[in-house]
C-alpha cells in the first residue's frame, strides 16, 4: 500500500456546516485514514429559518454521531434555497428558484484553488445534490472543478427547474452513490433518480437511515472504490 493519501473535499448537508459535518463523519475519517484525508468547507448561505418538516435539520435521530446540542444558533448553512421568500430549502419542493447556487459553486471553486488540488469530492444530502451538479459542470468542461471522482451520500436529483440543464447528458465522472432504504429525510426513491444520470456508477444501497454509514460492509465498498484512484496516484508518483 502506498503512503499517498487521497485528498477529498467534503460538502455538508442543509442546516449543517463544516464543523458539524466533520464531527458527524468522524467514523468515516477513521475507517479511511490509510486511504484518504478529508477536508471540509461551509456553505456561503446562512439559514435563519428553522428547518422544514420534510428535510428537518439533517441531524435526525437516525444519525449515530449526532450532536447533543442542536441549537439553531450553531451557524446553520445552505447551498441554495428552494423558497427565496423564506430563504429555506425543502428537497421535495418543486421550485423555479435556486437562490444562492452560483455563490456556492464559487465557494467550491475557491476551495479547490486555494486548498487543492483534490482527488475527489464528497457530498451529503443537499451537499450530494450539489456535488452531482458540480460533476455535471466538470463534464461540460468547467475548468474550475478539477477532481477524479465523487462520493454522494443520501443524494437526490434537484427539483429546481433551473437545475434541469445539469441532468441533460450522462455524467461520466467516476462516482459512488450511497443511500439508505429506510432514510426518512431523503427517501431512497429520490436517490434512485440520480443513478441513471451517471455512467456506470458504483451504487451502494444500505438498510440504514439518513447518515454516512461506516459498517464493515460499507467500508469494504468505500476502500475498493478508492483503491482504484490510489493505484493511479501511486503510478504517477512511482
């Protein structure tokens, strides 16, 4: 095994931030410590409204690493808003708005320039939906986004009409799609809708809820997925 670690940029979910997502993915960092180093950034949009009944806070009772202090004052963030009047987001809301998306794309592009290069990008829930859009932009030749692979957890196809252009062509970026059959925040059916938009993705369906699972079965899939890129990196530097 090479000593080279893959560098992965991590994109949190709605009503989270880089600190809370980092704390929630401690188990993931532990099982990937010989393979990857995870870097976290916060979304540029501040959320003042309490989370809606559908998306809640993405800090649900299904999350084994959830914080005990889920205070609204803990700087909740968003990547875009589906309701611009209320500056709020609901994954199940059909909307003609995607307020804040360009600012979020610039935030990711800036992180890639200033903290990169990154081998991969990882997203959770709304962050995973955003990573799918970033993959589409990369596919379209957007030079701001330079990476080799993507990992999407509890992702979904955005219901914003202004995002429809990102799903018009198949995305060939190597991608791992992970989602839970019993997820009560983002139903598995919504995650399934993303699958056909990627070319030969690795799809991992689990029987758990709305979080990043790190059991033995999931670890095996993660490592197998990442080792392809570790071998590529080792050959470059070998």
